[in-house]
């Protein structure tokens, strides 16, 4: 009730119903006017009071720049005007999209209010206020139907709540939150005041935040400058990294973290400095597949994890620091290359913001500079050390002729400079196309002097590609498929080819038990050392080549001098020894000479040093020596396990031998045999050595040819003398037959006269008659033999005037077969075997047919009853061999030496046939001999006749 409206009239008057209604209406209007006047007065008072309060708040806030102080002042002054049990300012974090408590007083201060409200969730009255951008006043948060389901309890006794959004235009700044344990504790005036206060609070908060940013930036700049000065003043990167971590924790208000560096050799992270890491985790290495730090290292991007316990991160998180809730990790990068990771952690969720990210990125850049400076210093220091060592090796090369010593020096320095454990140096033997280990460190005993082909193993692969090969882990495919273990426990390997231009000379190889051990710098260093190894090799080779050239000249000159003193075929063994000894001394290998037997088509051992494990004879169709005999060219085998194209097979008498050289002993078209050398080492013989051996073989061939020429001249003279002697014997034989014919021809007439006289005197005496008949028969036999001798000499005398012509063995065989046809019986067979490639012979056909006729007649006579004769013709060196074989009585060893003697016979004859046959063979430039004979099994005679050349005319008989 506000009062009473009194209407007084001077005269009496009655009020009707209309008038009463009118007066009541006036009463209402009066009440409204009074009420409005009272409210306006009260409002004016409150507004004036609010203005005074707000002016006071503005004055207080203008004196403060610290954000926390601003927020505390705001809450204190606001609470003085709006009574509450708990008051909080929640600020909106746009990065996390959360309302986060920034300051609280009253009950919230005591409870340590830390409740955060994600904007993507539907719960929370403060969340609603900020989203809707309008205040909310709730009488009872537990029972109000509009709010009870939205309310999120922060204090157990809260009943009523007043929330006012803090807005800067459309930008969300935060929420003023007032709570009370009383229902309906806040009224319109409270709401209006707080709405007004919110505008002032936004300005103060924005100003304080700007100040905080500038203050943080100044602190960051000061820290970065401090670290920069440290970087320029020292090269100990570990202390600088420790300082960087310390400042990172200080500025991000953290006290837990670590800094890890990337180890490219093992492709993992190693901890170099830390704060509050668990004792059992200190110094541990971390894979790039582990934890948030590993994820950052792998992706190369910073990662700010608000809460490591959330589903997205709880399985990734690696607990190195106990109690961590939030984690910020930033990669330390050099371009795209990973150097390490700075990692800070906090027991509070959502602890790190954009400014922390910016700070750590800046610190990571400084860490990069510190590491690069340290690396540059280490690199320069290492380069200086390497340059000094390379210079020392270069000096060693110029003063050292032993290249193997230099190789060991290079290998030792390679291992020292790369901190490696095992290594080897392999030389490429171009002739054999293999790599041979010549220097090693830490290599298994059985692998020393290892031989491998180009393309075999990692060393062979680098050789084949002629490019360095850095294998991070030999246990991984594809390297595990080709890796050859030289040393135990190897995980990484670096093989660098030794090149002279594009020519492969070898491979320098180092190994380590650590995966990913070798860097690009190691590869460049190895390339420098490989180049020095090539220089050392070339230097030693040039010196060795000059020495060998000098020695070869001296040896060849000495050989020529020694061979020139050999003048007869009887001294040929001495020539063999001279050549073999020179070849052996030059090559440090086994040297051997095989002479070719044209008759048997076999190579016969003549001389060897040392004379061990050798075949006495080798067929012309057997092995490497046989192939040289057929092809008349030098053959070289650098590796018996891998024959070159064109070499069919090696007949091994010593399976240890690996390298072979076989040079033909040949002069013009005269082939005498082979000079062979062999060694247990693969690729032992070099091209210059091979040329030297060919020179020795050539000198021996010319010596043999010279001796053969001398011998041939002597033989010719002897044959001429023998022919003259035979002619003289023939003339004597003719005179003898003439004398026998003249003298013994009268004996028969004398016997007739004696018989006539005995008859006339009528004397009959049986004994006289028998003796006279014996005399007659003996005389007739002598006269028959004389006639045969005369006939033979006549034929030979006629044939010797014929000229030699080219004739085929087939024609000769057919002719003699016709001649002896009447001598053959059904029990004696005659067979002809002629090789398809047999050459024509240069001979006097009538003499050859006469020789064959004589041999066939003797064979038939040696086979009383049944028998078999074979005529064979085949090429034997420069000759054609015509063999006549029978299966008759055979000739004893003793008689084989006599059968060609004049007048030797086992029959009732002069013994003139075989003597004359050999004489005719010699007249044809050939020879006749017993090839083989066994009593009771038969005999084979061999008639050798010279091959006809293309210029000799042929004839058919």
C-alpha cells in the first residue's frame, strides 16, 4: 500500500458506480506514478552508486597491468557489490576451445577450482552463456527445469548462479561466474551491474593480456639473446642444450622435460639433457616409433598434447616423467633434416598455449644453430685431422714401393677416422674378373685372401656398379640376400670402389656392429682414401712394371744367349731346362714343357720345375694342353672354377691349381709342344707375364727348328750316303748275280757230262748219283735267288727315276690289294681303314706299292692257315701313317732290331725284302719301322710318308 486518494467536495454529492470506477482508476494511476517516482529515485541512486563503483574499478584497473592482478581486482570489487559464496572469472582459450578458470575467490579458491568447459560439449551454464552471448540468472540450479539438466556441479552446495559473458564485439573473452548456496540469491540489479562491469572487465583483460604478451615476448627475446651469446662464446653444445631446456621450462612454467638428439647411425633418439626424468629412464634411447617425442621426430612437426590420458594419446604416450598430463614437443630441424626434439611436460592438462609453442620453436632454432656450429667445428677439426692423415699417406706412397704396406696404412686410418671395427681392401684382378682381399682388420681367419666375383656380396656389388654402397643394416632385405660375412656381428657396411677413371682397381670396405653407422662424410672420406689407394697401386705397378720389363729383357737376352750355345739335338734337354727355369723364376709358379709326338698324337712330359703332380702324357684331345695343341694359340685360365668362353675343360693333375697359362711352342707352321705354367692363386698371371712366356716359347721353338734344320741336313747327308752305299751294294749285287749266272750256270752242263760219262762206262753208283743231284738242286737254288735279286734291283732302279707325286692313301691301298689278290686265301681276310680327313702323300707310287706288297707278303706268310690283315691310313703331324697289321706269329724284341738289316732273314731267301723296303721309304722322304709286335699275337709296321702340299700335283692310280 502506497497511500490513500482522498476526494473532498464542498457540497454533498452522491457517487455513482461510474464515478467510483473513475476514482479507482485515478487511484491506480496515482499508485503507478508514486511507484515510478520511488523506483526512479532508487534507480538514480543505484546508478550513481554503480557509476562511482565502476569509476573506482576503472581507476584500480588502470593502475594494474598484470593479468592475474587485474583479474583478482575485478573479482574483489565485483564481490563487494554482488554478494556470493564463490566468484570466478573463466577465460576462453580459442586454441583449445575451452573455458578455463583464470581467477577465483571465495569458496572456489579454497576448493582449487580447475573445472574446464569444452565448447563442443552441451553441458555447463557458463558454456551456454558464452555460446548464447547473454547472461543467465538461475534461482535454483537443481530444480529450475530450464537449467537443472544443463548444470555441471563445481561446488557441492551451489544453489543459485549468475553468469555474465565477457564479449569484445563478437569475440568471446570469457565469463563472470557468481554462485551462492542460497536460492534466488541474485536480482536484476546484480545482473545489470555485472553486465555493465563486464564491458569494463573486457577492456582491462584485453589490455592486461596485451601486456602479458609483450612481457612474454620481452622475456623470450632476453632468453634467446642470452642463449645466442652462449652459442657464440662456446662450442660445448651439450651445455647450450641444457640451458635451452632450462629456459624452455622456466618460460612455460614447467619443471619437467628433456632434449633428445637424433642419431642417424642407429636411427633413434638419445637423451642429452633432462629435468625430473624417472631414474630408470635417464640415458635411455628412444625409437622414432615410440611416444609423442618419437612421433614429432618422425613427422617433423610440433605437437601440443593437451591431455596425454585421452584416448587419442594414452597409447602413444611414453612415460619418462611421472605424473605428466600435458606435453609439448618441438622438432629441432636443419632444413628437412632431423637433429632432435625439445620436449616439455606438465602435470596439468592444457598447460601449453600458442606462446609456449612459439617459444619452443624459437629455442629449437637456436638449438639448430648450436648444433650446426658444433658440427661445423667438429667437421673442420675432423677435416684438418683427415687432411693431415691424407698428406701423411701421400708422403708414404711416394716413399714406399710396397703397396700392400700402404693398403694396410689406408685401411687402419679408414677404421680410425670412422670409428669402425672391421675392414678390408680388395684388389680387382681384371684378367680373372675377380676381387681378392689383400689387406684386412678383424676378418675371420678363413675369409682372409677371400676371392669373390664382381657382383658377389656387398663388396662385389659396389665393384660391379662402380659406385659407393652404404648399407645401413646387412640383416635387412635385400642386403641380407647378398651379404658375405667377413667378420662376426656386422650390422652396417660401407664399400667404396677404387677407380682409375672408369677402370675398376679394387674396393675399400669398412664394417661396424652398429646399424646405420656410416654417414655421407664417412663416404666422402672413404672415397678420398680409395683414391689414394689407387695412386699407391699405380705407383707400385709402374715401379714393378719397370723392374719387370728390365728383368724380362735380361731374362730373354740370357735365354737367347744360353740357347745359342746349344748346337745338337742331343743338347735339347738342356734347352728345356733353361726355358723352364726362367719361366718358373719369373712367375713364381710351376713351369712345364710337353713335346708333341706327331706319330702318337700325344704330348709327352719333357721337363718341369718342380716336377710334381704332372701327367706323363696328354692326348691332343684332352684338357687345356690338348686344346692348345689343336688350336696352336696361347690359352689363359685365371680361375679354374670359372672358365672363360672358348675354354672347354681343364684336365687337372693337381686340384689345388687355379691359374694356368699354356703357350704353344711353334715356329712358323711347325708345332713342337707346349710351355705351361700354373699357380694356386686365382688371377696370378698378368698380361705382361703372359707375353714373356710366349717369348720364351718362341725362343725355344726357334731353337728346336734350328736344331731340326741342322739335324735334317745331317740326316739328308746320311740318307744320301746310305743311298749311295745301297747303290754300291746294288751294283756289287748285280755283279755278283752276273758272276753267279756265268760261273754257276755251267755247273748243270758239267753234271750232265759226268752223268753221260758214267753211263758210257756203265758205272752205276747210287751214292754218286745222290750227291750229283744235291749239287744240282743247290746250284739251281742259288741261281733262283740270284734271279730274284736281279729282278728286285731292276724294278727299284726303274722306279727311282720316277718323280714324287701327290697320291691318296686309298689309291695306294687299292693298287697293292690287286697285287696280292692271288696270295690271299678264303681263310685270310684283308680290311682297309682310312680316316675321312687323311691327307694325300707326296711319294713315288711304284716304290710305295712295292713296300706295301712286301709287308703284305710277309704278313700272309706269317699267318699259316687263318688270319686277318688291316691296312690303316691316318694323319700324324706332318706325315701320313700307313699301318699294316697282321695277327700272325709276331717278332721278338731281339729280332725287331735286326729285321731291316741286309741279308737278315728267317726264311730261305737273301733277306733283301725289308732292307729294300726301308731303303725305298727313305727315298720317299719317310721311314719304315715296327710300330708294335707281340710274339703269337701279330705285328704292325708303320710306313710314314710326307703329306702333299697344295702345290703338289695329284694323280689317280
